[in-house]
């Protein structure tokens, strides 16, 4: 039994209790969680999510934290760790956080609270259009601050530039329909972008799905993942001039997307709520995805007024909603939208095989800086 395995490995919260009564109560609580979560399934759709959430609260946050902070190789315990983490009410927390951040702060508290935030997350306030913290009515307004004109220069020579300030998680060439979210941890682009045909159509092999996206056989498919930390500039821009033709919204989950979690949970970006915009640019297929995360109250896209994220409704993990976009032309550097706190941008695009990235994993990058170039063969 999974519960007994955990106990045999010492992975059990009762070891932290000295009182025998507390130990017995904790054992019962864990058994309750396991019984309920086994019925629902750790990685399934979890239609009775409240049961597993209740179990997590009964066991307590320290237990879930302990599991998530100490991953081991055993696949069964790995699934348990991920299941416990996914069972946490992260969407509720994110909605509450979103509401809290929009509340007006008393003028007297704005300088100390926002100043503390700047120090904790290394915010470069000198780049903000308004450097006076007292002028920001709420935390959300500060998150979405504008930059001074000219502090970011968009490289006009590079075919693709960074859409946001952030950190490069991973980049490279897509091979056989598989993308690395970080080194050694993969996900399928078909699972991430969704099927290319009707919802009822059968999924293709990953390699066949990739081939469908190519407009020319001599082109390759490339990807780049940029993580926006809480202290980064929270607005995102167009990395190139392209035409948006379609939007697909996956309600998904709101797991953390920080690099540590990305290294831990395989297919993280395919689990989370995300908004996938697809279209074309001068070299063929182009997709731009804004991925939600824990405590991202909302994703706002300026040209898509109908988009509503983190609405509070429960959705199966496979649900998505499509919308045709009337060929919106976006120029390189144009502002596309904003996160209400940090998250991730994923670019997947077609380009000639001589396109080369000029990046390294973990690199800090600014909006407008080049991601790569087309090398001229000698």
C-alpha cells in the first residue's frame, strides 16, 4: 500500500509529533487523504477536488511542503508528491491574491510596503515611468507599472527578440514534437498547443504533429521559454512582426512556474492555465503563449477583450476554448498584454534551419534584446 511505503521511507508527518495521540490523529488524517485521493486519481481530472483538498488541509501545509521539497526517484512517491501539490487550492489562493492586490493601499503604507517588495525582489525602480511609490494605489498597479520611454531598445536586426524581461529557462530546436522545459524535463508540443484539427479528432504522433506545423520542409521548429520573476517588468510585447489568427485558452491549473518547480514537474506548462495565440510570420508558423501560475491573478491581452482567466470554475484538464482572431497584425515591440504578477512566456516558431539562438540557460534578458539570428553560410 502506498501509505505503508511512505511510512517505511520515513516520509510521514507523524514522525514530527511527540505526543502519541497526535501521532495517531496524523496517521488517520493521512489515511483519509490517501483513500480519497486514490479514488479520484492524483493526475486525473479530479472531479471531486474538494475531497483531496480537504485531506491536504487536514494533514497540514507542512506535510505537503515536506513532500514537495524532498523529491526522490521512486515513481509512485513522485506521483504522490505531485498529486499532493496539485491538490492544493492554488486557483482559490490566486484569485484571493488577485483581489488583495487590487485593494487600495493607505497612502501612509504605500512607501514602506512597496519599498519592501522592491528590496525583496530587486526591482529597478529607476526604470519605472513613475518612481514615486506613493502614486501606486495598489500592489497590482505597481506590478503592472510602465517603463520610461527609451529604457528598452528593440533590436531591429534580429528576427526574434525577447518579448519580456525575465530569465531564459530553456531554448532550442524542437525534435520529433518534443520540447525541453528545462534540461532533461520534456513535454509534447501537441499537448501544449492542443490538437490541430477538431476536438473529436484523434491525436497524432508527436513527430507528425510537428510536421503539420511546417510550411516548408527545409525549415525547423524552434522554442524559447522565458520566466518572469515577481520583480520583473510584468508587461509582455511582440517578439517579431506577425499575424495572429487564432486563440486557444486552456483553463488548466495554476502551479508555480519558477525554475525549481519546472525541473521537478514534467509537462508543467501543459498542466497550467495558458492562452495560446497562433498565426504566421515571414518564415511560417508562429505561436505565442502566456502561461498562468500561482498567484497570477489574471492574464490580460489588449487586443483580446473577451479573454477571462482564472474565473473560478472547475474544468477537466483536457478542456480548451477556441476563438478565431480576425488576422490581427502585431509589429515587433508592440505591447501585447500583462500579468498580474510574474509568470512565463513560451514561443514556438518556424524558421530557416540556419537560425541560431544567442542565449544560455539561466540568462537574464530584457524585453527587446535579440534571441538569435539567421547565420549566413559561407
